[in-house]
C-alpha cells in the first residue's frame, strides 16, 4: 500500500476524485457518470503523467465545480472545466477547460508540453488551459 489510499476502499464526495499521493496509482481515477463533461480517465491520466514529471513530490486532487444548466425544463449539471489541484505549502491548480479536453486523449500530454504548462504553473500557481493556449490568474 505504501500509504496510498485505495480507491476501491474509499468513498469520495460527488464530483471529487481520489487524492493520489506521490507515487500513487493513476488508475485509481473514477468518473462521475452523473456529470456531463468531456474529461475521461485516459485524458486526465495524461495530465497527471505530465504534471508528475514536473512535480514528482506533489499529491494530486481532481474535482469539478459543476455548472447548473436548465434545458427543456430539466435541470442538469455540466462540467465546463476540470480542476487538477496539487498539494504543497502553496497549492497550485490547473483548470482544464472543456475546449482543451475536447481533443483526443493521445494529444493531451503533447499539447501540455507544447504550451509549457508546468513553467506557467510554477510562476503563477493557478493556470487556465484552453484549446488555444494557457493563461494564468
């Protein structure tokens, strides 16, 4: 176990994901089927792999802040973005917009390298990753 929480044994609040400790298994990723969004296990695993290369000592936490959408009289939640938070003395957050997550899983990590997201994340701690590039808050 190495102190890594077991995703199978744990219960997570709605729209939150397992906390992955350094060296933790990325395959512990679970999707919330009630939330309509463009993130998927392979896409988020690619994001985690990229960030783990640049921030090997950080623990990751994934979450959504769902938007409520009324369509034809039915209230539904949508995930317009996915957040990967990295624990540290001063935590960092990568906000992945749905336009970024719309691309194929195989392209996600390559685009993160092209945009040098890790460098921007080190400098600004909160970044927004979109289809056209990365910006910061």
